[in-house]
C-alpha cells in the first residue's frame, strides 16, 4: 500500500489532516507558524509522520502536547518557544503517557528570560522537551538551545537519545529520573550559559532518583 502524502499550509489544515489520519500517512507542512499542536488519545494503527515540506524553510510549532497517543514522528520541524513570564520549569513541548513517538532532525529553540531577576534575566528559561510516563521514544539529530533545561525524561522506558546538539543551557542538558532501558549516544553537549549568581546545577547529563532509580543505561 502506497504511503499517502497530505500537504497542509496552516494549523487548521494540519489539525484536519491529523483528525482524518489512521496510520501510514505523511503530512507535509509548508513553511510557516502552526501555533499550538495537541494530540490527545490519538492511537494511530501505524506511524504517521509530520514533517516540513522543505527542511531549508521549516514549519514552526509554538506549543506541543502529545498525551495518551502512539505511532507519530515529528521530522525537520522547529519547536519555537517565546518567553512570556512563565516559570523557569515551564514545559511548552511535552510527551506524556504515549508510545512509539520519534522526533528527528528538528530544532528546539528556547528563549531568554526578561524582567524576572538579576539571576534569571538573559538566561534560558523553560524545558526544551519533557517526556513522562512514555515508552519507545526516540529523540535524534536535533538541536536544543537557550533553555533552562534542555531535555527531561521521567518514568519512561525504552528510550533512545542520539546525535543531538545541546548547548547554551542554563541548568541541566539532559535530566533523567526513574527510567529503564536507555541509550544515550553520540550527543554533543557543550557551551552552557549558566547563571553564576544562582544555585543552578549545570550538569550535562544528570540522573536523579526522586521517582526511583533508573536501570539498563548506556552512555557512549
């Protein structure tokens, strides 16, 4: 069966395409801002790919929630956050209680806090991507910058985090807690921008046990 390709030009068309997709479709996004994207309880029978039609002029998403969903790939997109006074742990891009979700060749562009405090102003705010309670998640060949924390993964299993470029982060590059079966490889984590007047931990990779210990971890 041939893969069905659906071309969309705006957020409304994207939501319509996702509502009618059943599995196997590739949804190509023309350049532009697609705003907020929410997938809740969306169980595709097979993988649905959402990608920029032209990687040189990628589509932009300003807020993402994937919750209780499965079999979706995001490719060659820009996840672009604009600071608007939110707390430093704000999570504009989240994957929760989902499975078989892949993010590849994408950019998570953060923003610098303003009008908060001398310890926060001019430093990254928010979390680039937050994953919780999920399984079979792949995050690869993507860039994270200008965040408080680049990537947080908690209470999840069967994870691959590979080939990513993580830089200009205020606190932790990658934060893990209570996960199992994790492959972390070939990531470039560098040039953090920590607030020297704060109590931040600037760990490139941190494992915590707040939610319990992690197991079966490979870092290479």
